[in-house]
C-alpha cells in the first residue's frame, strides 16, 4: 500500500489532454452530430442545476466519480466521461460563442478555475485507485500476483480522498457560479 503521487499527476495530465483534444474536435465537427436544440436544452439543464446548489453538483459528480473508482470498468468510464465532457463542451462553445478564443477561455475556466483543479484531482484519485486494483486483478488472472488487502485499502483511501475533494469542489464551484452571476448582473445594471 502506498500513495503514488506520480500516477495521480499523470492521470491529471491525461485528463487535461483528453478534455482539450475532445473539446477541439467537438468545436470543429460536433455540429455534424449534435443539433442546436440539444445544446439549448443542455444549457438550460446546466443553468437549473447550478441553481439547485452545491449538494446537487456534488451528488452528480459523485456518481461519475464512483463509476471511475470501480476496478476494471473504472478506467474505461474515466476515458468515456472525459471524452464526452470535452466533446460536449466544444460543441456547446461552437453553438453559443462560435469562437476559438471562446473555446480557449471555456477550457481554461473548466480546467484551471479552483473548482476544476480540485474536481479533476478527485477523479485522478478515483481512477488511480481503480487502476491499481485492476492491475492486481489482471496479475491474479496471470498468476503473477494476487488481489490483496493493501490494494483494496488503497482503493478505499483514494476513493475517500476523492469524495472529500469533490465535496470541496462542488462548494467552490457553487461559490464561483454565484460570484460570477453577481458580478455580471452588477455590470449589466
């Protein structure tokens, strides 16, 4: 059992890469697959979700995080969730702003505002624990090792850390949303 910071940082870097690449793809070709009414519906859903508060944001992200933590399927869900998020972000920006600069700004906000950094690290912890136990399962099947208590405990510790980080991220995200909303409405009035 051990804390593998290198693996967590590597997974975090992969998250940034996948989000960036899929957002660019979504921006340039997403209109071929997703129509404007779906994007409008998504925008309305996101606005209403933000109004429901930090607990709603936390529970939504917790569901995603929990699937990422499951051994064997977690790493696949990790890639799927990030690819989908990146692609949809690109499509959304394509329809709403239709500007590469807007895409860059959206990516910066998504990945480097405090809530994004915390949330992505939470997912990196879950996926790291899942990958560790998945490796133990594969080694057991190859008769080169076994699934042991330390691997399970490490997964649980990583998952608990990720849940704590997600709770913090949800509250920070809600604060960012309400602060930005207040600033924007203050500028308009």
